[in-house]
């Protein structure tokens, strides 16, 4: 009987030892921290990995995640500086940096951060006009983060950033904003159209001016070319005439030259009267046929005079 009781005692002691060992060993996950209390008082913080505590004396009072936590803040109505109501909601990102303060600094740091984010957001938007709230979202986010982060230091929490998800004004304001946007777009369209017409008129005027300049330059060059051509033609005719007269003068000095000149003048004289007769139905005959010989004699005198001047 005694042997049996000893075995029972040993089994009980073994079970107690196993329970003691299990209770004393704590394996903490990565990015986690456990707060240990001893007799109801803070003792230490267990970091990730294998840790040991005293069973039945130490207890795990709080478990905190050290990861970045997104917190969705409830939608709320904020009033702007120009007395316009806005429905605003956002998301807050924070991280526990001091597990001890997060456990004892506030009863619930999540609720505290949420309430502080809402009150800070109302305060920031209350200092802005409606149009500025849409333009300066980054400024609103930064001001909210700065205000919350300063207070959250006592709670062992680091506020990383705040992002506004939605800003919704009343339906009447939305309609007025849409009308304003439509008016602005129509205004820009009219301005663009007028600028296009203006540029078109400028281009047409510039083209007409350049065309007129090109035409005048062409006419000027044509006149110059014509004048140069006429001058060249006149000079050529004058040179040819002078050359012909020179050759005639030389021909008269040679043997039989006067006879050839007389014959040529007589032919021209006859041809001239023939052409005059062809122009009408009346035949023109000189009153004195001796005029032919007289005219030839006069022409020969002119030829002799020219030859003498040339000598």
C-alpha cells in the first residue's frame, strides 16, 4: 500500500513539474510584446523569442502588437469657416512603441487616438473655408498627425500618418460646385475659341502681307529685267545700225560702190511706192518721174558726207 501511495505522490509531483515548466516558458511571436505583472504590479516586458516567468506569481497582463496598425476613424460632420457642413472620414496609421505606457498610460489607447483624431480634425477644418479643404488635404493630414502624435507619446503610441478618405459636402453645395465647374469649363472653351480666331486672323494678315511683299518684289525684278532687256536690245540695234552704216561707207569707197548704193536706194524707193499703192484702191504715181533720180542724188550726197566724216 505504501509503494502505491509513493507512486501516486511521484506522479502528482511530475504533473506539477510539467505544469510549472509549461507555465514558466513563454514564446513571444515576432513584432509582439507581452507585459508581465508580479503580484499585480508591472514587472517587465517580454520581447520576441523564448522567455521565462515564475508561474502563479507572474502573469501576462497585456499583449501588444508592434506592427503598424491602420485604424478607420468613423465618419463625422465638420463645419468649415464659412459655415458649410462636411462629412469627413479617414484612416489613421499608428504603432505601439512603448508597451508599458500603452498598458498603463490610458485605459484604451485605440479609443483615445480615435477620439483625438476626430476632435483635431474638426478643429483644423473649422479654421478653413470650403474650397481650401479640398485643396489642402495634405496640410490637414499633417496637422492632425502633429496634434495626435504629441498627445500619444504618453500612451506609448507613435502616430505615423493620417489620410482623409472622403470629404462630402451637402447635395446643394455639390450641385453649386458642379455648376461652377461647368461655367469655368465653358469660359475656358470660349477663351480658347477666341484665341483661335485671333491667331487665325493674325496668320491671314501675315500671309497676305508676305504675299504682297513677294508680289511687289517679283514685279520689281520683272521691271528691272525688262528695262535691262530693252536697254540691251537698244544698244544692240544701235551697234548693228552703226556697223551697217560703217560697212555702207566702206562699200561706197570701193569700185562700183556708188552704183550699188544708187541701185539699192532706187529699189527701196520703188518698194515704198508699191506699198503705198497696196494700201488703197488709188495708184499713186510721182508727178515728176525725175524725182527718183533727184532723190537718189540726195541720198548719194548723204552717203558721201558720211564717208568724209568717217575719214
